[in-house]
């Protein structure tokens, strides 16, 4: 096995999926952005497994760029953490298959609470996609690992969609360097902003 070639193959597969998804996006993105703009509360991001890890990053990126967000572990949600959500909030549910039981279990309560749902999933016909108010789907034919099992390409594209939401919302809200520094005073980035 050519190790360098295999390494590059993995990165290229993920890059290709992001590019294909970017070109396939439509006005559904605008609908999702409108939900963010009209939300008077906070954003709650939820998932489990690798989607949960991606969800933590999406919530962190939203928060640091001007959109207050929190991560809620999907399994903890049905054990009381749903209490953090109100009808004024916006919920983002993440599931590659759109059939993750722990994520789907949140939906009946979310519907009763009245919080709108954005789904991020690969499968447009999934239970999650059909239950959401807006669904952002991505293209991912295969994972990058040799078994086509480990969430690699799918989780990377999911993360890229989350980053795109955060960055676009930041631009819409005219989020500036001064406010970014307010939220991020620490580390080398905070020091660099302090000097300017």
C-alpha cells in the first residue's frame, strides 16, 4: 500500500463531497437562515455519536460568531435536558442516516414545545428530514475508510455545513472584530485581536 497515496485519497474524498454538496445546495439554505434570523431565543444543537461531536463544534462556532448556541446530547435530552428548550429557541438535529433513534425520540417533545427544527442529514426521505421544518441534506456516497463504515466523509460534510451556517449568519449580522474579541479574549487569537 502506498501510504501517502491512501492519505491523500481520504482527504480528496472528503473534499469532493464538500464540493459536490456546495454545488447541490438550493434555496433550502435561505429558509434555514430565515429561521435563525427570526429566532428570538437560543440555538440548541443535538446529536449522538460522531454527529454529536460535530454538533458540539457547530454550537461552539455559532456562539463564537454571534449566534448564542448550546449543545444538548440527544440521549440526555429525553432524560430532562429538553427542559432547556422553549418555543422561542431553534433546534438543529444531526443524523447522517436520519433514523438515529436517540435523535428521533426528541421530536415529539420538540413539537409540543413548539421549537422549530432544522435537520442536517444525508437522507432527504428519512424520518428526521420529514419531521423537520427545514432540512439541509448533503452528498456522501461513501465514507473514506476502507470498510465504508467509519463516519469520515459524512461527518466532515456535516461540519462544513455547520461552519457555513455560522459564517453566513455572522456576515448577515455584521459581526465585527471587536465583538469577536469580546467573545474570544483568550489564546493567541485573543492576543492578536487585542493588538489591533
